[in-house]
C-alpha cells in the first residue's frame, strides 16, 4: 500500500546536537538528543521496504502559484549549534518505488504573478547543518528502488517568472556549517541496479519568462564549511540508470530556459577557510542520459541545455585565507553517457543551445569567500 510523504522535523538547541530521523510515516521518529558536553555519539539506523508516493493534482486560476512536492524513503535531519556532534547513520531503501508527481492542468488559467513548482524524490536523504559546530562521523546509504520525480503543467498565460522543476536522487547527503566550524565525515553511497528519473514537461501558451528544469542523480554529496577545516572521505558506487528529461512548449514567449542534468555520482566539498582534505572514490556502471527539448512558435530568447556526467567531483578552499586543497581522487566510468538537446523555433530573436557529456570530471581550486 502506498504511503504518504513524511512530515519533516528538525531541532536546534544551544550547546546540543539534535537529530530527527524520519521514515515514510505521518509521524516522526525522533532520535535522542546528543549531549555535546559528554561528546556522546548519535546512532541512527533506518530501513524502508514499502512504497513511497507523493501526488499533487491542480486545476487552478490564481494570482500566484507555489507548489512543493517532496518525497523521501528515509530522511535524517540534524542541527548542531555551538557544539560538537558525532553521528553514525545508516539508511537502506529497498521498497518497490519512490514516486513524486505534480500535475498542474489549467489550460485556460491566467497566473498573473508567476509560478514556482518543484517536485523532489529521494530514496535516502541526510541533511546536516550547524553554526560554530563540529560535525564528525560516518554516513552509509544504500538504495535499490526506482525513483521518479515528475512535474507536468499546461497553463494558458503567465506574464511573470515561472519555474517548473523535478529532481530525483537515490542517495543524497548535505552538510552545511558556518561560523567557526569543522567537518570530518566519511560518506559511503551505493545505488544498486534501478532507474532514477526526473521529468519536467511544461506547455504555456503565452509565457514571459519560463523555465523547465530536470535533475537526476544516483549518488550526491554536498559538503560546505566555514571557519575551520573540512576533511571528507567519499565512496560512491552507481549501478542504476540515471535519466533527466526536460521539455517545454510555447506559442508566444519572452524568454524560455530548458535544462536537463543527469549525474551518476557527484561529490562537492567546499571550505571557505584554509584547509580541505578530500579522499574521493567513484565507480559508475549505469547509463546516464540527459535530454532537453524546446518547441516554440514565436518569441524572443530560448536557452536549451543538457548535461550528462558519469562521475563528478569538485573541491575548493578559500584563496584569501591561504587555502590548501589536498585531494586523492579515483574515478571509473564504465557506462554510456549521453546528452541530447532539441530546439524547434518558428520565429525568435536568439537561441542558445548546448549539450555536454563527460565520463569523469574533476575540478579543484581555491577562491575568494563567496565566489
């Protein structure tokens, strides 16, 4: 039986670390508060074997439209404020599917003040944050389930910015700390054979500033820190198919952006301070596809882009702080990587169209704070 998407809770208490662990229930399962003074370790284990479904269906004529449809098989949210926390967490998702679908079918509607419609689906997700904090530990995510995020829209008239997006991931880890903070994390992610797919399909008869975006990832790690060192070990293995498809159609348009991005394994580690140490290992044996399609009758500017990557890693530190970047990197891609764009425009001012497909991508640099 399909279960509704979870209610998400997160707590932050001065000098303590609070972790809220949620499965796909309508109530949260909350882990004990970690005592920062004793330096105790938080441990979380989540296993999901059921189906997860989130659906939004709309036929509306409103001034402004904002929709969020967010679904996760296992979700762990942690906050640390002026304290130290050590976390050992394991998430396992083997259910039939994780699906989030959003449909806005309003072919005669005028949405005068714009729209923002976002659909996200993930098998496993961990989100950590902190201020003047130290976060250490080991995180392990394993998924073997199809994941689909889909956004569909049919609207007559939007004379304001309108953004429609879908994002899907098997395993996702995000950790963000600021102030005088430190991170030392080991993250292991495994996506077994399955299909991870994000689809966005939008038709607007008259759109002034329209965007249709789709992003899909097998494994993704994003770590950011300020005020101390960032040390990370990342190990990502993807065996599944990763596909992102974005499509937009208009009759009249001012500016239209269509973007699709699919990445099997991705790690981003950025420190706005002196020291970054990253040991990264990535293996992809699943196919990666990104497709962006636009069809317009008449208008001004169109931007259409597709990006597909087997393995991607980015690491950076602060140049004005005398930044140091120490990296050990191993990337192996043994799968097809395909990016495809298509644009059909009857009459317009400009069209910028591009496709990028890369097996392995590695970028390391130092930069000024904030850029």
